[in-house]
C-alpha cells in the first residue's frame, strides 16, 4: 500500500478463534482528497484450499494546518455560540470573541452578517428570508482589517433590541468570520432574548351604580407596566357620542410605572348601560374591562344592574326575561312557575300540564310557558327629490303584551327631525312617527342615523323583586338619507341615490411578520335605482381594493376585498377610503370607510407540559397522542430535540415540519421500554418564526417498564 495510507502490521498470522487489529495511518502530502483500496489476502495451512481476499476502501482529505485559534473555543458543530441573556428593550448587551493568529505574518480578515440561507462557502436554498428585517445584533467597530501575527484580536458584538422587537421570544443571528486563506472561516451564532412589558389593569369591572338623569359620575383605574421597557396602549372606544368617555385614549407607559385612566358616565336616558372597554397593548394583546351603570329619572326607574347579573345570567335565561315582561314575571313567580334561586337567579320549575292548568299564564302542551317576543324590525326611510317631499311617516308596531316606552336617544339633527321624541307604545299597538327633512343646501347627499330605546313601562301599582328586574332595553336604528338637487347644475341630473348600506369601520385580521392582512365588507343598494360606485383611496400605497368600481342593480350586493400590507407598524393603523356614487363628486355623495389593524408578530403556541404513559410490558409499545396549537398570524417551523439515549425508548412523529397559522397539529409519542424501571426525561420543542425568532418549550415525559406474566394453556390430546 502506497502513501499517504500506511497499514501496520502489513502481514502476519492469526490463530483460530482470535482477532487481529490493523492500524491505518494517514499522511497527506498535499491539500487534496485521497481515495485508495486495500486488499488483504488470507491463506489457510491446507495447501489444497484456495486463498481468500478482503477489500477495504480508504478515504481521506488533506487540509492546511490550523493557524487561527478562537476564544471561546468552537463547539462540536464547528461554531462559536455567544449567549447575550435576557435584556429589556432599548438596552444594550455586548459580548465578544477573540482570534489568535499563529503565523508570523499578518492575515486580512472579513466579519460579515450571514444571511438566512447562506452557508460559509456560498448561498444555499432556504425558505426563510430576512428582507426588510431590522437587525438586533450589530458588530462594534470595523468589520474588516488585519490579524497581526502571534497576537490576539478581540471582536465585540452588541445586542440592542428596539421597540418593534417582540418580547418573550428568542432572537438569533449568525455571522461569518473569514480570511483569504482556505479553510479559515468560522460561524459566530448570537442568541438573545427580550423581556416584554407586562401591562395589567387594576380592575376588570367598573360599576357606576345608580346615576340620575342629566348627572355624571367618574371612576378611575390604573394600567400597570411591570416590565423592563416602555410600551404603547390605545383604547378602542366608540367616540365622543357615547355615554361613557375615557381619558386618556392612548399613550406610553414607562417601565415600572402606571397610568391613571378615568372613565366618565353621563347617561342620556333612564335605561341600563353596559359597554366593553378594550385596551390594545402593543405586542401583548387586548385588555377588556366591563363598564356598567344604571340611570333613573323621576318617572322611569329601571332596576340596578349588578355584577352578579353579568356573571350568572346565561343567554337563554336573559332571553326569557326580555321576552316575558315585568307583569308576566310577577305572575309566574306568584304561581310557582319561576322561583328565585341562589345568587338571585330565576329558575324555571318544570310542572306537568295538570298542575299548570290553574295558572294565570298560558302554557303549551309540554307544560312550558309561552313566550311572547317583541319583533325587532329594520326601519328605513328615504327622501326623493322627484317626489319633492319633506316629511314621511314611520310606523312602529309592538308585538309585546305590555306597554313600551320609546325614547329617541340620538340628538336631533337640524336636517332630520323625528317627532315625537318620546312616547308610549301600547300593547300590540302601533305608533306613527313623523320624520322631517329640511336640507340647508343644494346638490348634496345627506345621511343620518337615529337610535331609539324601547323598554317596558314600570308602573307604581306593584313592586317587583329587585334581583330579577334586569330587563335591558331593545335598541332600534332608523337610517335616514336624502338627496337635494337643482336643475341648474352644469350636467344632467343623474338618478338619485336613496340609501347605500355600509357599516364601517372594517377591522383587519392581525398581521403576521412581514405579511399582509385582508378584510371584506359588503356594499348594498336597497333602492329601486341602478347605482354606479367607485372606491377612491388615499395616497397610501399599502392599501389595495378589489374591485374598485362597478354597477349595482336595485337590491344588489357587492363584496369588496381590501388588502393592507404591513411594514412592521408600531402602533394602531387607520386607513380611510371614499365611496363615490354615480360618479358625482360635486354632490359630495361620498362615504368614508375606516380600516383598523394592529401589528402582531408574537409567537403564540399552546401545548401540555406533561405526558404520562401507562405501565408498559417489556418488548411491547405504548402510543399517546399529543396536540400543538398555534395562535400566531404566520407559519411556524417546529423541531423536537431528543437525545440519543432517550431515543432508545421514546420516539416522536413527526419530529419536525411546518405548522400553519391558527391551526393545530397532532403528534404521536411511542414508548418501548428495554428494562424494568421508571423512565423520566424532558424533551425540548423549538418553534421558529419566518423572522428567525424562536421560542423553546419543554415537555416532561414519565413512563414505566414492567415485566409481563407468562400464561400457559393446557390442552388434552385424545387418541
């Protein structure tokens, strides 16, 4: 055998039943790949037997001597890992590594960022990319220079996450340190974690209690930031026309500080009020707070709305209370059909037909009380310039068995007026309302929405039990629109538009990392005219509308899709477009449509933290299912890390793959014991986002191997 491979011993004798160890030495003379084949010829002492041969293939690669030394030393994967730990946003942590040049001459070097999908020797194919990504790891100082001979050179790296970096997730970036001499490149892997701000509200419910009409009340609560960095918050509120007002509507909360939030309650009518106050916290989610209150006047005094009613009343029980009315509730309690249970909850007493025959309320054949539900009908009124009408009548019909109080709570508009503003609707009766349209200018399209509350009349002749007097009012909306035009316009008068039904704002789904989100809304033409529409957007290029224009027949519906691409927004996004009707921009026949979206690049996955196998016999297997759910707005890559020693008795399938957004994945764990003992280990699951941020989860697995019982079956053989 020729160099560079040397075998020792080259020949010899092996006794029967013995083994011979042969040592192979590799001595390369050049930087090249070597491949040789060694043949061993074996002969027996018997002269009549034929010799036998054994072929062995030898391969080796000759490289240059190592002339660069690193501190810290590279790991088994020929990579240096720098762990920056956990820091807060806008803080800086610095780690460094050192390189020693063993040569006597200077060697030039280059320190650059390793793009995702790029190897040490060139670009490779990879699914994730970091286009447009803000890097949290930055080299300190020059990224190129010269390594002096026989000298250590220190290269520092800084980790400084900004406000757009998500908390509670790991950040990883790779750098390549290389020189002009072959085989002198090294991968530097930087790992760090950002501690997110933890914002919580001091209360989850605000109860204003009883407030009299035309008076106001205020309550306070705090938003506490227990994190190490500041964060942004924004309240999603109805606006200045709501009876509840919030101050402030948004702002920043410094680390370790709190913000005092004030909620004002100014009721307009003697009804029950309930709102859900939502607070958007950047990179954390939504904080919800219930706000309730009750308003009394000298004539109308509804029951007090208490927190116990919100917690204990189910939807079906609330529906029965709304549909029955005060008198029927009182009659059913007196005759025993309903009773007041614990926590002041109304409970139905199931009675047979023969027991309910003498009751003062109607029952069906199953012994249940008939419910009389008031129909909530949509009302629309419009005005046409061809009819030259300034007043129209809207008729409201009641299907209830008791009188209802009707209050128009919206402030009267100077152009549209509804009369009377307050009246009494008799049982199963009807009341007409007069709507007056008085435009103040020509060639304009007017639209207004009036809201009324309907509630049962509370008479003073009897007193109900206060605990079950929670009867929220009905709410009806009256949409009014009119078009005032003159024949002196420069162009011909187009068919007038009566009413276009659109319900802004439109809320997009949450954004994923470097992704885009979409939302849909429907434009309806409930008139008898053919309408041409056109959607005009602002100068913002990130908003795309499809289709942007079209024609709608009478009663036609059109589904509009809006796409909104994200460039890592740091706050609430608000876009606006205009709906132009009949291509008549001079008439101001436009409707603003607002879009809202919030950036969400947080990794959210849920899974159980323990997995317990049943006792399993030796040489048998047990399998258990396991579920992983994703709440992220982008796909995730996952991988299970199982040690070789654990893989002898525990396997997981699949071990790696892709988990799409807002989906779940089922795994199968297989346990096969090899000894009678208890097995306990921890598995690590790492999920990685497209931006290379990762999250590590731990699963504790417990199993036990037992010895099975030998069973003997006796059989009798008959001859």
